C-alpha cells in the first residue's frame, strides 16, 4: 500500500473529545468538553418544532439562508458597532471550527507563520498544520495571563502572515483589554499581518470586563476575520451553526473554500435559530448573569475544597493546579483518566493547551445546571482520598 499522509504524525486526536468518551464510559460528570446540560431558549426550541413540519429541509444557498444572514448581521452589527452587509461580509459555516479552517486556507500559503498565544485551544495548532503553516507561540504568563509586548513583537518580526486570538480566551479565561488589542492592532498594521479572531465566548464576561471587537479598532476592519458561532450564546453546541465576518475581498475567498469544504449549513437549524438571533438585547444581559451565577457556585466550591485555580475574566473554564494530588512521575493525561474513573469527574489535561512543558494543570468547565455543579463539587471534595 502507498504511504498515507505524514501530517497525521504532527497532531493527535482531540484530547478534549477523547475525555468525553472516557467520561461516558465511566458515567462521570463531564466537565471536560465545554457544552451545557441545560436547554436552549424556549423560543428556539418552539421554532424548531414548527420547522420540523414546515421546512426548509433541502440545500440552502452556500453562503447561508438569507433571513439567517440578515438576522446575524443585525445582531453582530449591533455589538460590533458597524453595519454589516449580509450579501458580501458574512458566510454561515459548520460551526466556528469550519469558519477558522476556511479562513486560514483563504489567508495563508504553505510555509506561512501564524502567531498564537499559549495556552491555546487545541484545534488551532492542528488547523495550522492542515494548511502547511507554522504555528508561532507567544506565552500568556500565569496567573493573570498577560503577554510581554516585546516577546509578541519578536514573533511579528519573524515574519508572520496572521495572528490567531481567542477572546475571551479558551482555556485561560482571559479577556483582552482595549489597550492590549490596540497594541496588537498596531503591530498587525506595522507588519502587514491579518487578525483571525475566535469570538465564540463574546457574551460571557465577568467582573466588569468588556468585550472589544478587533474589527472595530482603527485600521483593522480591512485585515480582520471574526469567527464565531451560535453554540455558546444560545446553548446549541450540537447544531454546529458558525459564521465568519470579514470585508468583501477576504470574504470572497473564504466563501470559495466554504463552498467546496461544506456546501452549506443545515437549513432547518438556520431557520429555527433565527428566533435566537432576534431575541431582545436584554437576553444577553440575562445570559451573562446566568454564567456569572454558575461561575460563583463552582469557584466558591473549589475554594472550599482547597483546589487552587485561576479566576477567569470570561468564557466558562477554570485552570486548576493539581500539583498537590499528582503522584511522582504521573502525567496530567493519566491523572485526568484516573480522575474520571475514581472521582467521577472528567477534566482536560493542561498539556493539550500549552506549548510550554506543563504537567500540573487541568481544565474544568462550569456550564452546567446548579445540581450538576454541586454534585461535581461533592465528588471533587473526595479528590485527595480517591486519588491516592
């Protein structure tokens, strides 16, 4: 048999989704893969029930159903502070994952460098490898996850084509300030670099932190692609409705890749999801308050147990320090598998997020019902005795 692709040797399967399979096998509470265990808004579910009988059920136009794109541009334009053209500046994708892949292919050539902050969402490195690009990592320094401007500019000086930023950040929970993003924007303009923004957690912010959209900053609309999805904002991670927003010259190329990569998103789901996009603006305040409530339950519980963790500014993850519980020579991967089996709580080993040599960090998420969080905390309270 002829040799198959050599790229597979450069990355593994998703560690996050592997932990979900281990959680199912052990009937554990899944705090690894970031999806909620509560229902989407009733308006969306009611509309989906109608669409099941009314349709549409056939192919949409490739860029996404027109009413969905119009509603999406109204919602996103409101928060971004600009009027968006649903015909030329947006494409609907199979989740934000596809939006990111299409964008990387549209903007880069083989051998190009893409700057990423570490810790990073595990998909990013693999996506860069798909496109034969080189990831260049700039560390976010714990526990506050700030970057060194000089180190960042060194990465730009090295000849980057794009910088990929998750804001608010998965897994660190960092929300980049307007001043930091202005600094990054100045570097993008100075070195002629594109900004690829992953903004799926845009409406999950805590303690007065504010979401700043990179494409709203001076000189950045022309070189920014904003990737996001409905998954987190409307609690519909399984619907896989994502999108990219960009100026027409970039969007034309993204659509070209999307057309052959995915053909189109699911017609009935787009139709039902319009009900979410048309929610009143107060929905987003209530949504954010709900996440602040869940965060308080979980972080207060971790404090009571005595598990050290970083306090997120946004998104719905904490990075916990497992050094007190690690056996000598034990890897974080083995620890997470044992935690799932013995304690009944699934987490993600931190080594899948850091380019640095990290072995004492795990990621846990708190997008769960109150009762799920309290049960998870009760199980974690026995971590010391059960992980001996």
